[in-house]
C-alpha cells in the first residue's frame, strides 16, 4: 500500500488553539498550559479507544464465550511527545490487551498521511497496559483472533484512530517544558505467579528480587508553564484484576490509576474536550507478575474483582505520587532507534547462552501449559482454544492446529511439549515472527522496547545488556514490554525448562531471551555510537487474509408494547448519597454506533436556572452500563450509578443515547429520559 506524503508540519510549538484545526479530533483533547521557558518541547494528548460494547469477543483470556455486554471504565490512549535538540519521540500508552503489529502498521500509515516523515516507526513507541477486559479482534494474527472468531474492523478502527488522535492532540499541544524523574517501590500490588520457574534462576538474578517481584516504580513528570501537565508511571503487574467471567469493557487496575490521577485529583471530565493533566500507567517486565495476590483469579486483596481493580489501581496511583514527591529534574537529549529481527530464525552467539555454545531460535510453537492458561490470572480451556461442544468457524476454516509437530521442531523447542506448531500452520504462520525492537532515550531514562511479556528476570537481563552497551547504570534502563507488536512471553532458559504457563508461551524456544540479549546489544551499541543500523527483514502484511465469522447485528426491535427509548425500570423517587441508583431503557445494539469519544448515558442535575447539566456519564468509575438482549433484535440498556457521598443535593435524571438500525439500513438517534429523582 502506497502512502502519499504530505508536507511536513512545522516543527515549532503549536498552541492548544490549533487542536480544532486537526481533522478527526472528536472527543479528543490535549493537556495544555501556558508556555514557559524549558529545556524540552512537550505535548500530551488523550483519546477514547473503546470498541463495541456488545457481542464482541474480549482480548486476553481466550474464552470464546466472553463477549462484551456493557462498559465499566472506558479504555483510552494517552500520547506524549517530547522533543529536544531537533529530535522528537512519541510515547503512547493504550488501555487495551496488546499492541498488535496490525495496529502499529495502521498507526504508522496514518501518521505518514498526517505528518509526513515527522513521526515514523523509528521515533514512535506504542505500548499497551495489557487489560484483559477490552475488545479483541484488531490483530492480523490468527492465533489471537481464534476466540474472537476473526478480525473485527470496528475494534481495529477504534484503536488505530484513537491512538492517532491522541498523538495529533499531543502534537497540537507542543510547547516548552521540563522533565523530572522520580522512583519509589510498591510491594503490595503484585505477586510472582510462577515461583517454581523463578526459583530455577541463578542466585545472582534472584538477589535483585528478594520477594520474587519487581517493586520498582518509575515516574516521569512533565511540566509546562510552571505546573505539572502529565505523568508516566512504569510498574510491573498484570492488568488482570477483572476476571474471565467479566463482560464489561474495562481498563482494569491501571485504568483506575489513571482515572484517579486525572479525574479524581485533577478534575478531568472526559467529554469536555479538554484536559489539564494526563496520566499513563505503563507496563514493564510483568510477564510473571500477577495482581491477584492470593494467586486465584479475582482474589486478593478481596474476593470482588471490582474492588480489587480499584484497590490495586489506587496503590499504583499512590506509589506514583510518592515517587513524584522526591522527583529530580533531568536533562539530556531524546532519541530513538528501531530495527526488525526474525525471532523464528536467529543464530545466537555463545556469549549470550547459558552454556556458552551457539544456539538458534525456532519457528513458533505453543506448549501444552499455554492451552491450560494461567491458573492464577485466568484458566484456559480444556482441550484447546475451543471448549467441548462449541464450534469455532474460524478454526474450521483455517485447519487443525493440533496436527503433530515435526520431530525437528520438537527437538528445537525441547523440553516443551508442543500443543500447536503455530509458526508452521497454513495459510501463513498464526503469529508474527519478524518483530521490532526499539531503544528510546528520554534524557537520563532509556526504554528497551519489545513486543513480548518479559518475566522480571528476563527483563533484568535485557536491561543489563542494554546498560552495558550504553555504558549507563542499570537503573536508567527500563524493559518496555507490550510494545509495537505482540508475540506472547519471554522467559529465561532456566524458567523455560520448568514449562509453566510462561515458558510454554515462550513461542520461539529456549533461547528466545538469549536472542533478545544479543539483538538489543547490537542495537544499543549502534545507538550509543549514533551509527545507522539496517532496518532488518520486513514484517509480513496479511491484512487481505482476514476472515470474520461474527454476524453483524440486524435491524433493531422493541419488546411488545414498547418504543425505543422507553424506560422499563425507573430510578427510585429519592436516593441517598452512598447508595446505588438504577435505570433501564429500551435501546439499540451498541455496534450500530459504539459512541467512541461519547457516551451512552449522562447523569444530569437540574441547575437553579432550570437547565440540566451533566454530572457523570458512562465510562467513568461510578457508572456502569449493562447490555442484554431478551429477544431477537431487542436491546436493553441498564445503567447503575454509585452516588458519591459528596454529591450535591438536588434534582437529577438519567438520559440515554443510542442509534437504532432500521430495516432500510438507516440509523436513527434514540434519546431516552428517566423520571426525575431527588438526592437528599
């Protein structure tokens, strides 16, 4: 696909007023402050990436029956642009399951259309919080679309467009600023879910993590005009407080941490088109780090997944605040470098292997324990990716993934017991093999970015390799997992031998980490010397080979005797602070208009002048949207509002928005309004 390059946009600072001139920024806004002298050029932006809130397979747990049925806490993309000395980097944190290579490619193409060669794969780093409660189907890799039943264009569009809009908002917000870096430790927001494997590592590695967790909290503060306009917090814990029984779209514990920082502390209202502060909570090497502190899904610190999400998010938010309280100003250039490697076929020098002998990676293969799943965060499915008695048309169309692996692959992957030779399956390998690695420098901080879920010790070894090549302290290097692509786990060779879930999910064999250490050393050496490095092999584009077996919803219908927008359950006439109000509307299928950047519900309060003003909306923590379908074509939208204890007394109502599909294919807006009720 060719891209027509436009004239590069001016690289001077652009005020927030320019935001309105950037096309496609509905529901998008930038953190803004009056410009003040500073060493860096800084911009921050945010956008909604919520996919369809009904009948879309969810990403992460590979449960075919886990489809969306409402919204808990809307996922968003947060973008930061930092420039110095004529160079810029773009850093994005998306509240989704993974950054798939398809999404990375789509974002790069759109950025080229908008900005020419200003923002490219070299200086743009896309990362994911790894929430398991968001929509799936944005991948072009069959293995990751099996439980979703194929590629979902709506989900792909929401992620690509949302990420690009956040970057465009950050670009429009660019202005002089400064950076500071703070560090803290957090010991009660993660637990090692694979201790058996961790304990196989050498003592020298384990001494870095006395409690088998990585407690490091690193926070980058962005300031403009004398005040803080954003923060990026890195901490290693899985974003899996919401279990595989949940069907509400949610950005999970890291999303709650962002919500606390932005909405609760700084008063950000996501529908107002403007934010004064943007906070991202990013991953690092969290491959074996679970938030389920009792090592059972949804258990620890409580047995309620919503409470756990809030508590674990709050702990990360408070740790970020602690790190910021002692943050120091940083200086230095910004820079970035990226190349591609064929992870299925890398000759690894003996300098990077445990026994000092040359080794090779191999085509991807899934182990038996991968199919079983992680019992601490979410068990897999008995018998493979489809439960007994459930048909999977995508699987039927592609072929049998349980075909025996050839002997040479079994030898190359030993001691893994192969469940599916993913790299050898037709019509193309079901997972990517050509993958990006990237180094990003932000002053005194370096990010080693790759598309895997690195365990804490494998992340440590990559950090050590990069720090040695750059000649810096290891504390200055973070392992940025879940970046630019996705290929499951990376364990140490010792952890791999245990063949726990993480080892079975290390697709390219026992020496995957060794290959990463070698290739990051090569990249960091060139980076330090400012030498050009070959881009490497090109990742394949299989966008034209994407089946989808999820039928689109047809025209909407209503229950007998009801009209669209009717209220089936009215709120109580009087409600007290600290209680829950509930309302239920006759609605339409959310796929007809996912309302990305908007809302399905407003909680409104009547002002003294008689006007109705929005005080809360779906997508915020206190409001939940539950969708159901009691009959063919019928949609019911139920909303609950946990009334804050400090809410203003007065007269309230609920107002619901949707779009119904007619038999002629036309969309018609629906507005439903509840009875008024008092909070007293």
